[in-house]
């Protein structure tokens, strides 16, 4: 009886990992004769090699017998290495993956890490031989990237083998191996109250009454430069200025953002325009010698459980629909669209303290990720952060993303968000990721 063995990890399983990468290179495990049989379409590759019987008998606890009912010939058998191990064709053994790596394999004859472990934000090294922490000051999530011909090349999101010298490249004799020239680590998400600046590093946000800072030009296409996810990093700020993206609310006072990126003290005229609006933004220029009135601002976020109509022009939006329309517990702000004269809720954008908004799940607990009321909420502030460091929560708050609930859910799913949000505040103390589980929590 011939023996067939599984040497490639399931792509379906990879997609469920925190750092699951789309490896564009086919990974056959060199010097092995491929067979056309598959356990399931686009999921597994079965290979045949000499010595299969002996290899399986000596495999021990590092491999698993697979169900062979999907094979064309039921006399075949299939074996896979267990999680955290990969088949080495030279030794014909399942060998353990590098530290902090849960899936590994061979790419161009190089033993590579394909998925980093959960629990903290780790990224693959340039040569894909290990998982690394960011190591940047105040940075919680980062990536390897470089600027080439006016484009950003993101190694972490779509990793490939990068080596350190031309000599190594020549020795492998493969044009698909790339040199580690000009790659650097850049931060994607910083600890509060820091933000990612124009050089991809964390800088403290010290503008008065500002919750989130950024760099942008006074006006034009680069007015919100560093708020763009894949902005091109630059060594100096050039014509960029420090601006505020989100102003802090005062006691019973709305947050008011001006065109120049500054935060404006309270304007009483806005209270009479819409009592249920918590955040306002200026949208037209104030002529010299004139004073602000309510016509210069539009509402960007509601409060008290109300929502506005995103199908209207921004300057025409008011917070006019109550919480009963969206019917999500803990939701303090949402938006909707009007279809055939009927208001249709799209998504909640902000929740009460201890919760964060999800288009698919509603308001989820910062401590557990569950939507039900929790008896003990240990984390008071959190965000949903993608595996690549993208702040989905901030994107959700910043403005309408979709015109239907289904579209909003699809956008969320594309970001591969974790179930439990990333915690930034426990009780009265800042946090990085999660709150301690000690019974002495109040002393933390």
C-alpha cells in the first residue's frame, strides 16, 4: 500500500489565525513528487515519497492520521503534522515551528513562519524565519514596509521571503527572493495618548482638548494625510501641520472641530440647532470679520442613543431618530438611511463605557467581546483593532462607511477583527491589550 502525506497547512485554517497571511507563492515542499489527489477542493495537497511507512511509524505525537474518505483511492492514507509543526522533506520528520509561530513550512527551500501566535501583536520577520515584536516606542502594532517608486510595499500584510544579501540570493538561484533593502518597521497603532506621525513613529498628542492628533496640509488632497491607512512615510513633515481629528467633549458640552484642525470652545447656537448632537465639524470658511453661527457646522456624531440620516447631505443631518430604531443595548450613537420614505438602521458607532461598537454584533463588552450585559466589566475603554493594526473603531466613529446594514457588516468582516476588543483603560489605569485578572484588580 502506498502512503500519502499532507505537507501543506489548510488555507481555511490560516484565515482564522490572528496573523494569517496570503502567501502568493506555491509551497510544494521541494524534492517531493506531487500527486493529484486532494482531500477537499483548494484545501489540502497530498504528496507521495519513498519511506512513507517508516516515517509514519516514527512520527510519534507530532503528526495526525487524517480521514481519507475524500481520496480517489481508498487504499491511500494521509498524515499531517500537528499544529506548531511542519514536515521537513530532508529529515522526513515533523519539526517544531520557530518561537511564537503556530504555522510554518517551506518556501523556496527556506523554512518559513506562516502565522504568528495569538495574544499580542507579532509580525513575521523579513526572512519569515521568526515572529517579532514591534520594538518601537509606545507602538502596539506595526509592519515592515518600504516606499518604492511612489508606492508603499507592505511586507507584513502580504509577506514574502526577504534576505539580507545578494550573495544569499545567488546561492538560492531564485529570482523570486527579494533583498531586504530599505525595509523599516513603521507603527500602525500607538498607545494613548500617542498617534502615528508622518514618519510612522509614535508622537504624543498634546493639542488642547484633542483626543486624536494627525498631520495634514492646511487644505487640498493631503489635508488628512496621516489619517489615510497607507499614507507614504516621509522623514520630515515638510508642509504638513499638526491637527486634531477628534476633539474631546466637555461637561455637557459638544466637541467642535474647526477646518484648521483646532478645537473650538462651546458655541451656544449649536445647542439650539440639535440638542442630541455630541460632535460638530466646520465645513465652510468663515469670512474675515464674521463670527461663527450654527450654519458653519454639521453634526458628525449623535448622543443620548439618537441617530442621523446618512443619506442626507452632511449640513442637513440632524439627530432625529431615537434608540428604538436600531434597538441595540448600550448603543449611544448610530446612523441610518431612508429608503422609500422609511428609516433603515445601518450601524451603531459608539457605545456606553465598557463597550465598543460592531456592525455585526452590536455593542460588545471590552472585557469579553460578548454583547450581553456582564456582571463585572473590568475594561472601561477599548477598540477593535485588525491583525495588521488598523483601528476599525476609529474608522467607524469618523463617519458613515456604508449605505446598508449588510454593506457595513461586510466591511467589518473584511478587516478580520478579533472577537475580544483591544483594551486601553482598566479602572483608572491605562492598559495595553487586556486588564489583569488578579483578585486585587482595584490595586492595579
